[in-house]
């Protein structure tokens, strides 16, 4: 250690804070000038942390399940009765669905329909929230040879979750459909009208740019549109809901605040947005 | 750090390896507990809006240790914690660093005045500082990404930081007097 006189050391100590404040401005400029560097640092960090969080996820999940089970014991009877009626109703719907499926297949066979290629997928565990305060995203823990690419599509058991924006060696980041930077082409199932679903960082994204004369109806199903070539058609997204201020929003079908396991689908789509530019662009104004 | 202790007059035990390790651990406690708590807030607990805990923990910790143990929460340490905050929170790099350094600076400046008052005033001062830091982070994020981020998250972060502070302060104060106290090494 270098020996300095006491006044010199005091002067140096006083200087540290201003110098570091200046350095933080330098960091901001650096992050702005080279966004790739910052993202690489983040994903390297996420790669290091993902296995630890993945290990923690199992006991913490058990703990949460235990708490939920204990809470569930209280209204076991009511839940049972509710499930029985729901099950009966679902059985009715199942027979309808099977009949429709058979009919659909018969009609497609008669039309010589070119079948959609079956997508490949991998399943991954959500280990952390990778959004922070001003973004909505999740971090997935994946194996070393996962083969996940940017721009692939994440779904949970119910519907669309988001798209992969960053991929590391052991982790991947999925930008949720509720993020401020998310713009997704959708189709309103009832009218067949196209629209854009815009994330707001809130729980429910907004619908914009539907054609004149076919406004979204309350409760209407919303599915993805294949217009831009970034999504396959007809993935379930959610249902339309109007706020009290008469703004059309989409209630996502996926349980975005309780994601545990998602499937990452490779539909082999590149679309008009190449995977390298698929990350959020700051100048995409709604 | 131990050289500063050696300057003081008085009798003290021999600086054996165990004692030196003990001293080093006590000096490193504030930074280590901050980083550990920050990493813990990212663990999959499944709490709603869990991400807002991260900046709240970082702010409270930097404020507390800068007030009561500035030697162990030096500007370079604050810088490193800020960088970790930016990386974990996916904030534009530098914004968390700046906010935490300013909080640290304010804590150092107001040490003498706040130290004379009770917990309530320190808490109140922290609430104001945390609100300022949240606003700064929000403004910096808006400027650096060049888009208007909804201010709701900022308000929530400020309120959560203030609400979380007493719990963390109790924990830290205990540690400050016992396991993190270099005098008791």
C-alpha cells in the first residue's frame, strides 16, 4: 500500500465521490453508445445466476404449494362442488370439440389442405423476473445445449406469453406481451379484423388500430395474426375487455403474474423483423 | 482498513490470522449483506411485484450503512452495488449507480445532524431521499430509452422503499451493534 500524508489522503477521499458520480454518467453514455455490451453483461450475469435460482425454485415452489394446499383445505367442499359442475360442462364441450375436430379433418382432407408444419418446442422453467421496475420480462433457466433462438415464441398452458429477446448459455429472457415495448399483430376472432396489441407495463395490454367499423366487442377472443410473419396465426392471446374509460384492453389468457413453466416454440419464422433486431427498439412509438 | 485501527493508541490483542479475518468479515458485512439481500429479492418466491423489492432493498441498505458505518460503505462499494442494481433490474446502465451515489452523498452530508435525532426523523429523511432517488431513476430511464415510462412503478417503488425501511433498519441495527461491529472483534 502506498503511504500518503494525511491531508493528501483526506483530499483523495473527498474526491472519490465526485469522480464516481462522473463515472456513472460515463457509464450511461457507454450504455447508450454500445447497448450490446450492456446486454451481454446482463445476460452473462443472468447465466451465472440462473442455475442458482433454478435450484432454489424447487424448494420454494414446494413451500408455496404447501401454503396453497393448506389454504385450499378450508374450502375443500365448495371447491369440489364447483369442480364437479365445471367438469360436467367441460365434458359436454369435449364431445363438441371432438366432433368439430373430426369434421375439420374431413373437410381439410377433401380440400387437399396443406398442413401447417408441426413446430418444435422446448419446455423451460421460469426462475426469475427479468423485467425490473420499468419492463415486463422473465428469465428462463435452460440447459447448456438448448437451441433456443431470439424471436421464438413463448406460450404457457393457456396462451401467448411473449417472445425470446436475449439468449445466453444457460438462460433466456422472454419479453412479456404486457411490456411497454411489445407490439403484437392480433386478429379479433369474432369479426376477423386485424389490430395491434400494445403493451403498457400494466397487467392488461391495449388494442389499437382496428379497422373502421369493426370495433372489438367485449369478451371477444383475440388470437395472433400472421401478418408480419413473426407469429403463426391463431395462437390464443386473450379476451377483449373495455375499461370504464372505454379503452379496449386484452385480458391475457396466460397467467403472466404466476408463470412457472413455459414452452418455447420454434415455428421457423423470421418475418420482416430479423432476429438480431427483434429486441425492443426505443423509437417504436405506439 | 486495519491500518487505520492500528493508528489509535491503546492496548489490543495480537493481530493473529483469525482476528484479522474476523475484522475483515466485520468490515465486509454491510456490502455483503446488501448484495446478498439484492440477489435474494430476485429468487423465485412468487410474490406479486417482487421486482420492486430490489431497488427498495438497495436504497435502504446504502442509506443505513452510509449513515452509521460510512467506512464500510465507501463510494466504490456503493458504485459496485449500483452496477449490480442496474444489471439485475435491467435499468439503463448507470442510472442505479448515479441514484445510489447521490443517496450515499446525502447520507454522508447529513450524518452529523441526523445522528442527533431519533429513528423517526431518519426514516422521514429516508422516505424523502427514496422518493427523490425513484424519481431520478425514472427520469434517467425515460431520457435514456427516450420514451415516457408510466410513473406508477416509480411511485410504488418510493412507497415500498419507505415502508420496507423500518424492518431492514431493525435487522441492520442489530447487526451493527453485534456481528458487524469491529470493536467487538
